[in-house]
């Protein structure tokens, strides 16, 4: 109940703001006073007619749907950002493991070369698993 009253008050403030904005716009227009008052009266009548036609429930429903869509997009953005970072880190890890393997080959130590190769393979495997899990979500 309290939330609904707040929303009704917020809608009332919206209408009041629109009326005030329209009034100020007309008042500051460079026209004769009588023209300005006539135009203002016409605009106020138009706005009140439009306000009567507003389906508050429809506005509220549409507003909520748009907020939910924004929230969903933000979640997707976080997921996309995480996926992008994971891909970058995977490439970095692969490069580092390749450097390690090259160094081991350069030094001619078969034991280190084998270990470096296993590390590289494991990094590739783990990176693929992480990326697949992120892409699923």
C-alpha cells in the first residue's frame, strides 16, 4: 500500500512538473500578454485532456518492463565483461606457457620441456572449461 501511494504521488508530481514546465515555456515566449495567456490556457486544457486519457496502470506496467529490461541488459553486460576478461587472461596464460616451453626447449632440458608442455596443455584445458562455463551462463 505504501509503495502504491508513493507511486501515485510521483505520478502527480510528474503531471505538476509538466504543467509548470509548459506554463514557464509559454510565459517566457516573446509574445503579447494576451496571446501568451490564450496560448497558455489552450496548452493547459490540452495537457489536462491528455492527462485524463493516461492509463496509470499501463504507464506503470510499461515503466516496470523497461526497468527489468535495463536490469537484464546490465546483467548481460557484466557477463560479457567477465567473458572478455577471461578470454584475455586465457590468451595471456597461453602466451606465458608458450614462453616457458620455448625457454625449456632453448635450454635443452627434456625434463623441463616435458613439464612446461604439460603446464601449457593444462592451461589450455582449464581456460577452455572456464570460457565454456561463462558462455553457457
